[in-house]
């Protein structure tokens, strides 16, 4: 298990702050050992919670030109046909994965291909499962022309706790299935939009693993 690069600075600063708070507690509250120990225990728990959020576990990834893999860890919360207004301006099949604070928050390319479109949108911080979060929250939109042919759109969406989206792709980049395309800090969601004739391989409520779980198969 390794720690993702996006968390190293946060973890270092958090560790320094918690150590300083513990030193202050032990200095000004020397006579109350029990309270000091409870405070120390609480700070250890806080640090471990933040530490697990930035974990980046090894994944057994594979590549296949017509299979889409889950772009993130989490639970499938949406499978439906919707109108996609930003790029396609027509109906697409949407698959959404909600990431809770305890999930790994690395986001991965669901398919290999060429990035045809990228845009960052500043926005609100509605809870990630809110229907309007896909169009009103802070988000990024990536459209990839897959090696199989069809265009695939996927979107990082900030949630109520997420306050920063990080991305590693730009228009014109060649991307490989399973490689990291970004990171969302502290709770979020990823939407995937595919052609209507795409065969979905997951169910509502199913837990998926980014880079491993096949979520759908394109018709080529």
C-alpha cells in the first residue's frame, strides 16, 4: 500500500499540527494524564482517517478496447438514459459511481484513446448524489475517442466535502485504460456517458473497484 502523491503534503502538515497540539496539551495540562491520553488517542484516529483517504493500492489492471472499466472505487448510484447537454447534446447512457470518504479517490481512465475535449467547470458543492451535482458542482469533463471507435465522456464531480479536483489530462493527449487521470479530495462522484446501445455490466448498488471492475461493453 502506498500513499498517493496528492496526500503527502497534507499528511505532513496535519502530522505537524497534531504533534504541536499534543505538546501544548501535555505542557498546559500536566496534571490530567487521562485527558491528555484521550486527546492523543483522538489525534491518532484523525490522522489515520486522513491517511487511509490518500491510500493508493495496487490494482490488477487490464486493457480491452471495447470494455470500460470503473474509473473509481465506490457504489453504482445511477444507470439511466439521459440528455447530455455539454458535448453530445443528445441522449446517452449514464453510469455514475459515488465515492464515500472511505473509498480510494484515485480516478482512472475507463478506456484507452485520444482526448478530444477537456473542460474544467468551477461550481457548487452539493452532495455528490444530488441529481443537479452533475451540472452544477465543481467538475471536469473529459471526452475520449476510444480505440474501439465510440466517444466516451467521463466527469469528475466534487461533493459536499470535496474542495479540490486534480486532473492529469488535456486535449490531444493519448490515454491508456487504467492509468490515473486525476484525484478528487474528500468525497465525490464520477459520471460516465456512453452510447445508448452500450451493454451495461453492473447493477445499481453494486460496489466497484477502479481499474478492475468492468462496467460496460461498447458496441463496435
